């Protein structure tokens, strides 16, 4: 049978980053709802901020592709 290609690390980091961003947004929404209910839960805000930051860092790292390195032979020509 055909073998599946090895998983791409950048794709995995991008998907985990997306997950963290979505969970972080959800926690921020919960914080806003708890604030409007006059029972603010600061842990929602803190964890939402942490997950949003980690998720955005992961998405940014996955978005940029490294520049291909030139071989020494190509530089001489």
C-alpha cells in the first residue's frame, strides 16, 4: 500500500496556533460575559491573553518560509 508522507512540522505548528487563537478568543468572550454579569473572572482574561499570544506566535512562525540557502558553487558562477 502507499505510505503517507511524513508530517510537516510547520503545518502542525500552524494548526496548533489556530487552535490556541480560537480558544483564546473564546476565553476572552467568556471574560466579557462574566464582566457584564457583574462577576468578573480574571482567570479567563489571563488564560485568553496567554493562549492568544502563543497562538499568534505559532501562526506567524508557520507563515514565514525560510529562504533557500545558496550553494557555494552557485555563488562562484
